[in-house]
């Protein structure tokens, strides 16, 4: 199937191929919106395993988000130190928690977001310092809000560019908008979540940031990937010349 044909089926084709290659993603158990918000703030530029460890360490040490909010910045920084840019994330996290409580009648949770229009939720979330489209999409899609949003992390961005779904250096928000326009109308929040998980896994295992070319020949997306076909074509030419 040529990706320049059947515009409406592009993401479905990609999804189906990755599903065959990797199998169904693990079932996600959605978190409360505030927990997802905190995790997403901590996880920026940080490996998934480390991000989870930092989140669990925060919860074990402080026991409540109120104590995270009210403790010294140095204490919070000490706990989240393994996260990338922890010195920036610690004050931003505490500032965000203080603002949430202030705007929510003293209650430190994001449960009031349930039932709100998705666009309004995301616009509000992105007014917090350090929060962009990736974090707002994560809160909307991964948490118990379970709204329609597609999380575009660095893996998803890279693969979308290599598949020529978006031009290079497209802003995250524009990438999400483009991919959402290609997603089948039947895809609900859970399907969008699964699609993100498959793309992320493919980016971690095969379509990596560095030294990805050796993974192109067996790649399940090769025949619909302009970048991969260019790489393998150049390799075939070199092999022919050597012979």
C-alpha cells in the first residue's frame, strides 16, 4: 500500500503493521488526572523507567501532594534528582500544585476537569509553566479523563517525520493535529493510546534516534516509509558496486 494513496487509511495501515510486529500494547490502568499531570511534568526528557521511579519515590516520601507542595524546594529536588532537569522541574511542580489548589477552592486535585471540553482542558493545562501539548495530551488521554488526544513524544515525532507524514521540525501541536486528521473516525481514546504505545515501542526498538539504518531492512513499515526505502535503496546500490 502506498501512503500517498488512501489518505484516510494511513494511520490504520501503520497501526496494523506494528500490531502484527509487536502485539497488542499492555492494558493501561488510567491514573487520576493530578497523578498523570505530575508524572508527565517529571517525565520530560527522562526515560520511562526513571520517570516511574521518581514518581513512586515522591509518593513514598511525601505521602500526599499537599506535602510535596508545602515542603522545601530542596527536599523535593532531592527526591526527583534522577529526573532530567530536576532543578527546573522541582520549583515548577510546586508552583503548579499551589496554583491548582488556589484555583480549585483549596482542593489539590484535578477531578474538576472531568466532563469539561477537551480543548478547554488542554488550553488551561498549557498555561502552566513547562507544560506543552505532550503533557496536556497525556493528562487528557492517559488519565481517567480518557479524552481523545494523541500524545506526540520524541519517538512519535521522529517516526512521523521519517514516514513523511509531517515535514521535519514540525511543532508538536501541528504534528498531533495532522495525525489526528489521519486517524480513522472510529478511533476512540483507548485506540489513540494504543497507537501511541506502538509507535513509542517502535521508536525505542527499531526506528531509534541514532544508528537506526540497520533496522530498516526488516522494518514492518519499510514498504510505506520513504526514508527507509531511500536507506535500503542506497545500501543495495553500494552492495551492487562492491560485487
